[in-house]
C-alpha cells in the first residue's frame, strides 16, 4: 500500500517545519495549520491544503479562470482518489 503523503512531501517544496527552504522562504502555513490536523489522514493541513487560503501554492499560482487552481492540482486529485468518497472538505461543484 502506498503511504498517504502530505502536500509538502508530494510537491517536495521544502517549506515544511525544518524543511530545506523553510528558513529562506518561510514555513508554509499548511504544515502549521493545526485546525485541519488529521483531516484526510494528514498532518496539519497536509491533506487538506486547499482549505488554507494563504498556502504557498496559492501564493505562487495565478489563474485566469474562475476555477480555484487547487481543483486542478494533481495533489488534490490524489487525495480525492486515495480517500475515495470520504474526502473531507472536497470541492463539490465547479462554476465557470
């Protein structure tokens, strides 16, 4: 069975606490967001990163569409697949 990764492990961003880029770029708020700890079997918001509005990914992405960039993210799709229908705080509809 494949281990369930947190977003910083999947994306290898290095911004988790103690990560190689955390001191330079700052720790990502996803890893520190204990409000979502345990959701979808993650640490912090590591498997619910789309719930953190000021996450590192959202800061670096710009989208001309009206769709949240997280909805098209490969990590989001992985969590939904791995959790099957039990994904907590899943996007339920898309408007354009």
